[in-house]
C-alpha cells in the first residue's frame, strides 16, 4: 500500500468547507489500544448478562438524550438529511435495547440429545477483541449494529471508522464510556489502511467485520484469512425491485422512489435497478419519475430536504460518469442526469434525482452499483425474465417483489431471488430482529437477530460422560 499522511482534512459535503482535521495514529499507538482492549476482555467476558444489559440500556438512553447533537454531527460530516440522521440515532437505540433484552436467551446453553450415559451441550463463549472496519454512509448505525451484539456477547470492540466521520466515531466512544462501559470495551482507532493491516495481523484480535466496497472486502478478507481470522463482510449491492403485471403500480413507484432516495441513494440496500414487466412498464416509469421529481434537493440541515449532497466530490463525479456512460450506450434519461444549477448548491457535492429508462445488461447503470439518487429502469417481458434480470448481477444483498398475489410474491422471494433479504410489496431495510447480509459479491456472514450475535462467539460443544468414576 502507499504510505499515508498523518493528517486528514474532512470536508462538509454541503458547503465544501473544511472541518476539524483528523490526526491518524501510528502502528505503535494502535497496538497500545489493542493491548488495552485485550486486557479489558479478560474482565468483561466474566461480567454477567444482567450487568452488560444495564450498560447497554444506558447507552440507548444516552442515544435518545443526545439525538440532536449526534444527528447534526452526522449531517455535517457526510451530508445525510437531518430528518434521516435523527432516525438513524433512534435505530441505534433500538438495536441496543434489542440485544440488552435478548442476548442472554440467544446465547443460552443448549442441551443436545446424545448417548444415554452422556450429557452433551453447546455453550456460546466470547472470542476476544473484534475489529470492525466501518463506512461513512451510516456513521452511527453501522457501528452500533456491530457493537451492541458483540459487547453483549462478552467481546470487546475495536473500531476503524472512515476518516471523514471521525467526529461520529469519537462521539460513539464517549457515549459507551458515559454509559458505564469500562475503558477498553469500545475503542475508536483513527488509523489508515496500513496501520489497520497491523491490527488485523495482531494475534490478540480474534475476528474482523467490515461493511464497505467489494474491493475493500476482498483485500480485508484476504488479510484476515492469512492470519486465520474469521470475517463477516457486508459489501456492495445493486438491489433489484421487480414490478409484476398485477402490482399496485402507484404503490410500487412510491416505495421504489423512497428506497432509491434513502440516504441520498448512498446505501448498499437502497433500490438500484427497477425491473418492470412490459404491460406496466410505461406507467411505472411515469409514476416513478413523478415521485423522484417531487423530492426536495438542498441543505441537509433543513427539515424539508429529501436529498442532500453526496458525501465526497469524487463520489459525485463517479456517479455522473456512470450516468453519462450509460446514456452513451443507449439508456434514456427521463429526469435529472446532472448537477443542480442552483447557485446556492454550487459549493456542495449535489446530484439531481435521476431516472434512466431502457437500461440493459452491459451498461454501468445495470452492472455497477449506483451510489447516489439514480434509478435504473429495465423492461422485462414476463415474470421469468424479470427474475432472471434481477439475478443477473454480481451482487446479492437485497431485493423486492411487487404483486397483489402474496403467495406468488413470497414464492419468488423465497425460492427465486438470489440475495440475502427480500421484501414483498415493501422496501428493503435492516431490522435488529432480522438477519442481514448478502451472497455473491455482496459478502458473507450475517448481522443482527440471533444469527448476528452468534457470528463471533466460540460455539463450544461439551460432552460429559456418565461413566466417570465407574469401577
């Protein structure tokens, strides 16, 4: 890897102004913090579930008390509309309470029927320090959905957050400390990629989880595999929403528009590709265009804003290139497709909500992840072709099916859609109670629910012979 600067200067994406610089730690400083976490783990793993739950509930309380300040920090760092930023804080409190209430039952010792003279059971024991490499697009939620289950399981958490959201990373570390978690239970590591590699290699770090790009996931997975560290990877997505001929088209278009604009389109599980059966295609395009055109683009700190800036200039430029190349290959721009002309938005990294019709495989809008407010509409002749096109992707994170026949929708969702989470007549969203993750280039492993808390524990089998002491 290239050597990295010691200081990073983040930029407010709505204004183009520099924020407070971030000082990145060197490998020695990071190793000291790993040492602290490893020492703390020896004590934290023996703390009862009840005591852990008290602290996790306190963290949820603090999230709610500090909601406005936390939300504003997120908006200033990465441009999320303030209304969505508040909702993100609330969701973090939810996941804290969920695992505070359920972790003990999820990790309860389980008896297994074996030979009559044996007692066999499975216990779930924590592993140690877990490193989380997290992205900027949900600066709080991505971290809490990792930290809540792992801290409740008895592990301790090391965070390598994106450089442009270090204010949020520091706020999370303070919050856990103020909630009563002992020092070393949750440690923010402001480090670059080179130092992160040394942390992955540290034998005291027992596992690694990452949410991020496919390229980053491949690199991190290879590094962790070299050191025999278990990984969970939640990577990119190009979610396909299938609109069948019997769908409520207005409802489908409204849901699709909402999903496409979530977090200004900067979400792995935002709808990306909309595959409409030909008999409803024109109506769907018209209504989707209507809903996207109604979205208010502007200052993310304003309550009425639906679409803020993209998080960085390079991300905006990459998205514009994908749109331009798709149009050159035959896609038809029905809305947007450009940077806004409003002088008040000139300093920020804005891109207008965009609808591309006549999108086909081979175009960037079909093959690549569009990380911004751009909807790619694809026409299919029937259900079979729609499902085939939905699955014709290297990604497999989420998807949706719209139909008035729920049995039909559930069959397609369960048996035919090649992804980790499928909804019928609704948008894809993560939920603390529901396992979340993907297949193919979208990664592997699961977060959330009972499956998430069991990813980073030692699933230990114990066989106790009834013959002990027999003569």
